[in-house]
């Protein structure tokens, strides 16, 4: 499995394994700290946010193989702390260590796909999409069907970080010496800019990395020491320690130029996770039945995960243009507004509305894989490693803000529907009286 097909399979498995523990911890949030689901989600997102936002600026100082080993060790430590520790603060620390590992793994492996191609980007995205289904199924299989305790289920999950390390070193690592990356996505009438100026990315080319429209852009000629050709074909042999040599300032300038890809990703993640953590928690038929609300929340999240998996696997079937990519945030925010409105006025108020949850997942998965594919297509190879890692930070930032927005939405919907059977939520939306 050391050939190109082996690399794709490895990235699919790495995506699955990296995100599965994150999902398992979320699925068992009520069992880790009863009554503290919001705290679990917070602990499962903040370290992830810190590492994905900061990582692109220090990853070049830590080799991929060391990051993978750190991921595996952190995952195992986090899972074991949650499963074995008695004090609540130690269990929460375990959740945070696992969150750190998930963020480090996602940002690192996304950056790693820049040395391969569209097949591997799609494979990674598909694997992360299936992790949502796999993680919830893992908890359901061992806890609900087999009757194991959640702690025992978590201890069994230690095989996942072990498998993560084995797949990287046993499969993906072997592809590095023989892999050739061919940048054949540049159209004949488009200019491409490769930049090598004393081992650094030049500012002029950093500003010309993006071709903002689907029309020809013949103005990407760069400064001395660069090459601009109608059809750019390059061969790169990645090594485990390959790092971007550009300075911190150049990285910041490059990041600011990535907004056509990162802004849609950021906006879509805000909308979808605000629906997950806020709107769907306040829906049910009837809405005043806590069991009905829990049932809706379960089914909505299952369908969401299916939608994510399907659309994250679509990169090999079709590719979106940049204009089409920007339509997805509008549609996703439209769904957020609809769900909030429907949760208040109860217009489409039966189980068939769950089909829209599938659509939410499909929009979220599509923005992820197609934003990455567009960066792979439109950016020169020297910029892709940094860009892929930065995209992970944009998605995580959107998720973190959505969790805050979700608390506000849930509290206001509880107040609007006079839902008082769970006690006061974190945000009461001005309501003063709640049943305890």
C-alpha cells in the first residue's frame, strides 16, 4: 500500500481515526459530567481552537512524525484520564488533552495533503466525515447494545490512537520517498506563480496567490527569481520534515490573502454548529416533552453526520467553483434562520423537517472538501501547506463562536416556547422563572 492508492487509503483512515475520539467524547458528554454538557463541549473545543489557529505559525519547527507521535500520546492520555480519573477536573483535563490532539492531527494532516493531490484531500475529508457516524456508532454499540460502561468503552477506544500512529508510519510514511506531486490543475490560459527568493516566499507573490475570478488572470507575473508559465508542472518529493521557510510576517500576509476560502468556511461552520448546539436542542414533537426533544436532537445529529459524510466524499465526483462555494454560506445561514423561525412559530412542525438536517450536513461537508480542493487548484505548491493548516483554524474558530451563539439561541427558544422542565439554561433570555 505504498503507492498513490495506499496514500489515499491512509488519509481516509487517518481522518476517521483522528476525529472519532472527538465524536465519542461528545456523544458521551452527559456520562462524563452529568448536567455539564456545555462544559464538555467547551473543553472539547478550546484547545482545538488554540492549536489550529496558532499551528500554522509553528508547525514548521516540529516534524510531522513528531506531531503524529504527540497526537497518539495525547489521545491515549486524554481518553485514559476521562475513563479512569475520579475528580471532575481531571476528567475535564482529559477532554481538553484529547481536544488538543484532535486539532493538532487535523491541521497537520490537512497540511500534509498539500504534498499529494485532490484524491488524498477528498480521502481525508471523507474519512473525517465518516468519523461522525463511526463515533456515535462506537458509543451506541458498546454502551447501548453491549451494556458496557462508558468508561470501559473509552478504554477500548485506546486502540484508535494506536491505529492512527500505525497507519501514518506503516502506510503514509512509506509513500514519501516515491511520491511525485504534479500540479496539473492550472488551466492553459491561467498564470501560475512559483516563488523562491533566497528560500522565502516573496511578498509580491504572496499577494498574487489567489486568482479571484474564474476568468483569466494574466497579471500574476512575479518578481525576479520566480517563474510564470501558462502550464505549470512541478515535481516535489516531500520529506517528513519539509517546512515552509517563510517568515512570520509573510505568513500573516499570506493568511490575509486566503479570505476567499476561509470566510465561507468560517460562516458555514458558525451557522451549522449554532443549529446543532442551539436550535435543534429546542425542537421536538411536542416541544414540551423532554423525551421528544431528546429524540429529535438524536435523529437530527445522525442525519447531519450522514450528510457530512456524503458531501465530504464528493470531491472525486465534481468540483465547485469559487462563486459556487460562496453560495453555500448564504444557504446555510438561510437554514439557520428557518430553523429558529420554525422553532418559534411551528409551521413545519413534524418529523419530516429532519430532512433539512441532512441538508445542513451536506452543506457543511461540501464547504470543507471543496474549499480545500480550490486551494489545491489555485495556490502554488509553496503556499498550500500553510493554507491547508490555516483553513482548519478558520473552521474551528467558526465552531467555537457557534457554541456561544447556540447557548443564546437555545435559551431564547426555551423562553419563547415556555420550556421549563430542564431548569434554567446557561442563557435565560430575560426569563426569570424556571422549574427546577
